[in-house]
C-alpha cells in the first residue's frame, strides 16, 4: 500500500500474526471479511500470473498459491514492515509466491504485459492515486486481463463517498506511535467506472456488498471488476 515517507503500516496485522500464522482456507471481499463472494470472483487461475496490489501480510496471495493453481502470485506492498511480516509468514511458499517490496505504481510500470489477473482487497486501490495506478495496471495486464478489487462504498463514519477523484486524509500512526495521516480514495460508483474507462478498461462491473455488521466503523463495499482493452483495439494507457 502506498504510504508517506514513514511506514504507517508497520504495526498493521502484527497482533493477528502472533496467534494466526496459517494460510487462510479462503477470503472474502467485503469490509468485515466474513461473508459474500470469495476467491471464485477471480475466475479460473490455472497457469496464470496473478498480482496482489497492497498485499499487506500476503494472506490472500498465500491462499491462492495454496488452494488454486496459478503459475505465480506476486504480492506487492510498499510497507517495509508488511513485507517483512509477509516473508516471515509465507516466505516458504516461494517461488510460486513472490513477495515484493515496492509501491504498486512503480512495480506495475516495470511489468508491462506481465499479468493475467490483478486484484486488491482494500489495498493499493484505496491508498494510491487512481490516476496513476489504473493506467499502470492496464498496461501491466495482458490483453483481456482482469482487474478485481474491493473498496469502501462510503466512509467508515457514514459520510458519502466522493463525487469526484479526491482523496481524504485519515488518521494513522508512525512506527513510533506518533499521530500522522495517510490519503485514502473513497469514490462513488460512477467515478470508479469513469476513471477505469479512461485508464483503458472495459466490461466494468460494480457490485455493492452490504455491511454484515453494525457499529461506528462498518461500511458497505464496492466489488469492482474490469477487463483490460487489447492494445490493438483501443487506448494505449500511459
């Protein structure tokens, strides 16, 4: 996930890692990660090259390597702390699981035409300027490659999503525990559709996954799917 100069994701997931080091049996796309569609949304991954953008501790990527038949899954995250945690938990799944320390945009720009499928579960698509990330993703996908991601349908405090491509600052903490902020893109459905189209995607579909929990930090989820346009037929993303 893209951060500021300080590793604002350093502590994320470490409490869970102390008690749960297993490869997950499955995963879900909704905010509470407890129901609804699972990995089947990605389609048949047999023999394909898959990228997890903003992979965190690489749990989703590890599941795909262990329970499906991709040729390779690349788990990409900009946080040094998350990369270290992912290697500690799932480094034994190499070489089919490749854990990469990089921001998503830089990685994708260096990987033109590499991927059959790219996905993100509240990952890099939430925390990276989509004007940079989506064209890079379109170029990194093979013709007719698939992009699938989940993102917030509205802010966790209940405020509506943005009607334009605009980020909000949300609270975060440095590794030393000091208060900081990071940028998160919470966009309305039609905004995502437009910027995906502009970036070089077609067959764009958006599904709303209702919240399954109650409380002050719950949210509906947008599950978004799109297909890269073959270069000979359409736009050539920058």
